[in-house]
C-alpha cells in the first residue's frame, strides 16, 4: 500500500499518528478517504447481515505500523451506527432463531463455520501482521491457527455446560421440586484492543455464539481489519441468522460509548487498559449491565537460585519481548536471585540485543513495531523516566537501528537497578521494556511481587516443582506459569485479581459468564392446610 498522495494528506495522517490516538479512550480523529490513493482498500462495517459505511459517511485511515503507510480506510462509526447494530442484535435475540436452537445444533453449526474459517484464512496472517505490527512468524504460526482452534473449542466445551441442574430435594417448610435453569444472557457487546485483534475477536465472538447470544463487536480503531475478515467469512457461510453477529468500527467516544450505555445491551466484555476499564465499569452502571473486564498487568516473574538458566533466560525473553511486549500478561517485572543475578543478566542482555527488529511482514523479523506513534512516544518517555528514577539501561533504550526513519520500532530494552516503587517497577509500559530487580529473601520477594494494583499473571522458574507451586499459591494473580510463559488454553479460565479485571474468560467459567441463572420452584401438590407460611398474611 502507498501513502497518501498529497502533502495535506501527509499532514493529516501525521496528526492522527502523533495526537489522534489516546491510549485510554481509543479515540481516533477521522479523515476522508479522498486523501488516500484509489488503490487503498475501503472497508465497510457489518450490521444486520449487510455491509455499510458509517451513517454520516466518515472514514479514517488504517496505518501499517511498520511503514506508517495507509493500508486501508475504515468507517468511523457513529453512535447511530452502534444503535443500529444493537437493534439488530436485539431483534435477532428476541426472535430466537439462534437462541432457541439446541446446544448440539449450535455447536454443529459453529463447527461448520470453523471449517470455512480454516479454508479462507490463508491471508489472515499477513493481514494481522500489516495491521497490528505483529511479526509474521507469530501471526501465521500462532495467531491464525489458535484463533480458529479457540472458536472450535468454545463450541465443543458448550456441549458440557449444565443448562439444567436439579437442586437437592426440599421438604421444608413443605415438599417442592427445585432446579436451576441457565439461559443466554442476551445482547453482548465485545470491545477489544489492538494488540491481538484476531485472537481477541474470537475470544469475544466464540463464547457469545456458543451460549446462544447475539453480539456486537467493536475492534480497536487502529486494528479493525481482522474482525471484519472474520465477519466476512462467517457471512459467506450463511449459517448465522441475520443480526446475531455485528461488527462496528471506529473510536470509543462514539460507537464504544453507545455500546456501553445502550439499555438493550445486556453484557459488556472488554479487554484493554485498566484506565479504560474503570470508565466502562462506571458507564455500564447506569443500566446495571453484566461486565467482564480483562485489564492491565505488571506481572512478576520470579527466578529462583536453582532455576535452569537455559530455560529461564530464554523464558524471560519470551515472556517480555514476544509481540514487542504488547501483552497484558507479559512478565515485565523480573526478580532474579542474588546468587545467579550477574550471570543471568549478562545472558539476558546478550539475548535481548540479538533479537532481530524489523518490518513485521518479513518472516525473519522477531520483534516488529509497536502499534502507533502515540505508543512509541509513550514507551520512550517511560524509558527516560526510568533513567531519571535511577535505573540503568543495560540494553536498548531507544529507537531500533537499521530500520530506516519510518515505522514505530523500539529496541528490546533491559532496565536494571529498578526501584520497586518506581514507575518502571509498578506501571504497565506495554512495550519491549523489561525491569529487572534483585532478591534474596523469598518472603520479601513475594511481598514485592504482590505490591501492585495489578494481578493478571505471574511466573516462577525453579527445578523444585513443589516449591514453585507453593510460591505460585502465594501470588495474588489470576494465572501463574511455572517454567513457562504466555501459554493460555481455551479450557483454563483467564482473568485478573485486583485492578486487572472482573470475571474470567475461557473454560467453563468463561462460558457461564455468557448466561443468566434462573431458579425454578415447582410445587408438589401440597394441600392448603400445610402451607402455614401463607397464614402469616392470610390466617
């Protein structure tokens, strides 16, 4: 894709890159498609089984973070567009064409959809790489297969959901038959971030559909293309009733707020920053919606003195620099025991310095760009602040060399001497920056690991499995890896303690979050004379 032709277009795009994206709100200024070359693809949003632009015709450019070129143009959805999508989802849910199917029928249909997704996904790895700046070797080998497998797994797991559960026989104050009935929650809004647009789209779509709901998905404004590709593929099958799946694009100020505040939305599932999560929780309170929040993290990675250094060093690199550190559960707080600290850090620095930074679409690239100019500037600012607060840059610390002057490339950065209470030691930077600290006392390092507002993930590296499990039990966090990192699976719940979120995704817990629970009481023919509770009023 080529950049905008005119100087005016260049200036407008630069303004968007520099100031248009707010990390918390997801706000993006819009620009008319006329400023870009005619060969740049123009996308449409998917509402009620049809493809359409924004109601007022506004669009915005989608930027390739490796090249800073405009790779596509997407609709800047308005609140009216989001309302239309919600109305379609509401109509489809109330009509019951999907909701009233048996669980076996829904699962079988989703399996058929998964087969089609597999057939048409050949180009999705490149699309994800160009749109999200994710290394092609990751998107093609990990993201695309995993996303489709997640869709299939959610459908399969739904077969085991206990839609009906009898309660123990009740004979006091008199005999009755009682059971719990689960039902789809209704219209769901899924709001996802820019770091894993394909996988996170599946994380929201799959459980909602599996449990009989309708959904409106809003991808991040920076990365709408994967969600639209999924919608197109599902639409091609003709297997979902109209309105069950909808995708709107644009910023959080228009479409996003509408989804959170609209009274016809029954549940909001959001993945993103803790700051935005607070705003969504407050806005959803006006209509008392069900809310699932998977938010930020500053995960503690504890290396014990008996750790296998070959595994632990590479694991620390993988836990931090995979996808440029743009993962909410990255192990960005590394605690290394005094006995092995110097050797470990030397090997860590050598490993970080050897990582290949470059265009995400090059299969040889190991570390691609960060998502945007705003994120690039924020990360470099955080590194400067860490130095001012006493940290030492042991590796990296600035723009990556040998990548030209375009693209948002930052060197993998290792900070040593990081104070536990400093910005780098406590706040999520969301970039390729690793903060290393020493430890010697186990009780004290566990306290330091837990001294944070976050609690999304953590890790322990040790040859003593039993001892590592005891450490894991004391970490106040939703996931703990022992001698590994980043490995999530669709059977296991994922979510955070404290300000890392509310609720869980995946597994049985994640599926049940897309249901309502109803208690049904059935009288067993008890005569009026035995219903003495009634006599409190009528006797």
